[in-house]
């Protein structure tokens, strides 16, 4: 398999903040998110996407057209194959970020979109085969540090997504930053001196 220098092999924005109801509904469908994930690697035709997901071309075409309509996909190039113009589709942005949602109905749409739950399900066979690399750390930090740390994680995810494609195995990278009900120590006694 040839190695692409640019991943994916077309130009796209770094980030799109998703808040439109149609975009949110589109992202709530597992097949559509799989199609978007596949297009992280390179632009693809309907036939290539259908082959990758094992679904009929008509089904994939329906979902691709929906993603086009809501502005999450774009046609990145075309080519003539006999008398037909073949379209190659790509994402509009490397990262799709769910923005601030103000309407209650939008929050209900987004509720099932949980990357960590999907990652946990995908990771189960790797865990059973003792081939899972994972870490979980808790820290009590100010919200400003949460924002800074998450920006670093986003950059790391971008770097992961841009590694040139080769090999036969697809790996997942999951990161989550969320508030918990984990216990915290009380503030230290100001008169205590260690040692």
C-alpha cells in the first residue's frame, strides 16, 4: 500500500464547531460517523465507502448525500470513468467539535454520541487479548487548566490522525476529560510542616 504524505489526501479545515440541528442529527447515526471516520484517511467514492462498510451503494449514497446537505462532507475531486463523473468525498474539517447547545432538543440528540462508550465497546476484544493500552488518571485542577490540557489532547489527536497510513490494523485513540464525583482531600492544615 503506498504511503500518503498528507493525511487525508485533500485540503480541509482544522475544526468545525457543530451546533446546527441537522448536523447534530447526522452525527448521531453510527453509519454516518463511520463514513466520516473513514474519510480521515483519504477521499473516497461511494463504491469505496460501500465496500469498506459492507453496505449497499444505495444506502451509503443516501447517507453521504445527507452529510453533504448538512455541510459535514464535500466533493474534493472528480474524475471521468467512461461516461460517468465519479465523485470523491471528503470531510469539511479534521475535527468536528460539538459546540454549546442551547436548545433542549439538541441536547437530547447529542446525548447518545459518546465517544468513550464507543471506545469501550471497541476496546473489549483488545482487553480480552491483553492488547489494550490504557490509562486513567484523576486530578483536581482549575477549569482554566482543563481548557489548556484539552487543547494539548486535541493537538495529540490531530497528530495521531495525520500519521501516514500503512499496515493492516486500524487503531483507535480515545481521550476524555470529564468531571467526576471522585473524593478529594480536605485542604492541608496551614500550620503543618512536613519533616
